[in-house]
């Protein structure tokens, strides 16, 4: 049975196109490394809840900050409602869609299914009209290392392995 928070690429693309976001923000969750995470749908839902608890209880936000989470095993998980503005990059949230790649990419490497899925989404979004300059890495607009030194524009926009 598929969980209501687990999304496939087709539904993600449909929702993004339906809402007509002006920019796409890319983050990492920091904190836990890949070695500390489980895999599969149950682990993904537990991680979503942990992130939501952090954002609501410690950041005092109304909900999880990101619209979408990408787990280390390539599972996409819905975060905040696609109708709501993200808590993403101060001063840049209006019209934005926020994605968090789960992991600490100061130490974790973006690879495998996680790399495959994020680059596939970016490629599909470019295919439907999003330009590279409409994608914003968190550190490009704030004094932060997010999404980590191991997530770069070159890695996100040059990866060709997906079909």
C-alpha cells in the first residue's frame, strides 16, 4: 500500500506545473548523515515526521518548511502543502517551490538513486520551461553552506545518466 505522502515523478511534475512556481529552491536537511538513516517508505515517513517536528516545535513554523523531501534511496516525500509558501529562503519565498535533499551534504555524497531522482526532476522541469537560473541553491541567497559543499550546480545540471 502506498502512503499518502510518497509521491512519484509524474504527480510531482503535475503539481509543480499546476501551481506555476517562479523559482525552485534546493536545500539539504543537514543534521543526520546517510549512515544514520534507514531506507524504504517507513523510514521516509519517520524522517518526514522528525523534520516536521523540528520545524514546527523548534523553528516555530506552521509546518515543515519544504514542499518536497528526497530520501537517500530516491523516494520522494511530500512536505508542506503545494498551495502554501515555503519557509525556504528569507526574502525569496514568494512564488517559490522548496526541495530538501535529505542528508548532510557537507559529509554525504550526492549519488545513486538520490542523484538520479533530483537530476531527473531538474531535467523534467527544464523540459517544461524552467530555466537554470530559476533554480536557486540556498547558499546563493543566504549566508549558509546549505545545500552543502557536495551539492553543486555542476552536479545537478550536468548529470546525464537518467533516461
